[in-house]
């Protein structure tokens, strides 16, 4: 299958290239010292991850510890309410720890173990990546430092408690807007001091090469499972696949299973309160090319060309850029990137909860909201949505700000 000059049958062999680029996006814009650390990780990944022993151990972990494969659920009542289009969800909320994040955290921690590292370092926004990495660290007996903005610490108190119970050191970040970008800044700074004994387990398909590639590869299990399960359930591929996009790890995992198949793919960003700068985090929709956190992608900039302030009702999506592969797929037109606002997202949160008995994460509710909107536009067919996480972490915030509808 070819799309705008790119052969998707061989896509994963060609992208990223040896320097970590997807077209002009990606790369590693970091200090010489950190470049050596990244080269060490890259070499270890390509050596260890091709070994039968590593693959066998990761498969065992996925089956016996994570509870994979996660199922697909047919949203029969919600589909009937909307019309003729059938909605399905890939249930990453049923993955151990309640989200897709554990897929790459167990892979990264296993890599750290094979490399002889003693500590894992990471940032977190909604807390799901932090919980997943704290879980992986406990499983492998590694030290774990998690950097989290003070705003998100207040919003995500249940996940903060979970990280601490699992033995992680949660480090509050108070600089700037004290959200996800600042947490990434602090985690990078810590890693630059400790890279000899630690590995930075980035929480999405962002950062310097090889992280966008590694996280995508570990998350691709989502899309591969989903494609095989959907065909087994229905006898055909879905007409459309939908996932939310902040940094974009759940989306790249889901999309990986469908990029070289005749399926429409949609990545959904948070429009938040509106289109004004600072009221949303829709970088692919409103941003421009720029470098931050060691990679080149499409980002939201302020008047000085620096990363702009961003907002989303979902702590896991309030990031001023997106993964470089998303920027590449956006430019190619292979994936259509669109937005939903806070109001649509919260409506979808309650709709899925009441109609199907599934309480989604606010991040995932963006994808659900768009899936509902798309179903109303389509006359027939099927839509598969990546339900990237469960909403337990969001309950206090939802009740305090929106009540019980």
C-alpha cells in the first residue's frame, strides 16, 4: 500500500532512518554527553530486543503479569442509540495498572535490567505513566524517580498515592505552569546527571531518538492485537480507527496495526476551551515546526518561538508538541488529525459510563467523543476506538468540577 510516495508495506523498515528521522521530524537534539547515552540505549535496544531470550521474557510478562491480550468490546447499546454504525473499543483500560502505558514501561525496564542500570527516571502528567513505571520498577527491583507537576499532583491524587505505595520517589515540579512540559524538563535534567546508572523511560513517542521508535515498537502490540481480534470478531477490518493524541503513544501503538491496511485513521487532539493560544493543546492542528525536549516535530509556540502554554482537561494530553512520527503522518495525510473540546469530551465520558458500564480516562474520552461524532456522520460501517485507559484516576476531579450528571 502506497500513500503520497511512501510504501507502507515496508514502512517500519524505513522509518525512522538510522539518525532517527521520520522525514524531517525526529532526530536527537541533545548534548554530546547525552548523545553517548542515547547511542548506548540505541545499540542495546537493537542488540537485546532481537534476542530470543528478551522477546520470550517480554511475551511472558505480557501474558502472565499484564493480562494481555486485552479484549475488544462491542458498544452495542451506544451504537444502537447513535444509528447504524457499529462502535468498538480496544480495552487498554483492562491492561494491568489501567492503561496502555505499562506496555512500554515493562519493555523499557526490562531493557534497563539487561543494560545493568540501577534506576529508572521518568515524567508523568496524568500519572498513568508514573504508575506503570513504578510498577515495572517494583517488578524488576529498580529504583524509580517520577517527576510530576504540582498542578497534576493535585488533579491526580489517586495515582500519586499508587506510585508511592509501589515504592517510587515522586518529585514535585513547581516551575512554570507546573504541568507535563515542566515535568519533562525536570526529568531530562535529572537524567543528564545520572545517565551512567539510570535510564530515562520517556512516557510517550517523543524525545530524542531512539525513544519515539522504542515506545512505538513496544506499544505496537495494541494495534497488532486489535487488528487480529477485530477480523476474528467481524470477518473484516474496521472502516475507521480512532485514538487520542497528546505525545501520542497509545495512538502510535494502535495505528501501527493498521497503517498498511485500507482503513481510515484518526488522531484526536484536545481543543480544550477553544482555539486561542493557551486554551488548548492541539499542536498538530495549530502548531508549526520546532525543536523541544531533544526532537524536531510540530509544536505550539509563543511570540518568542518558545513552547507555548497549553491546556487540556486531560492531564495526559497537555503537552505543546506531538511525537515526530505523528508530525510525519500528518504531513503525509495518512492519518487525519482532528480535535474535540472539553465539553464534548466530558459528555462522552458520561455517555460511555452510563450506556456501556465503562468509565474511561478523560484522555480516552477524547477518542470516544470523536468516535461518536464520526458515527453520526457515517451512514454505515464500523469504528474501532482505542480506549487507552480507565477513569478511576479522574473521579475526584470530575465530581469536583462537573458533578454527577
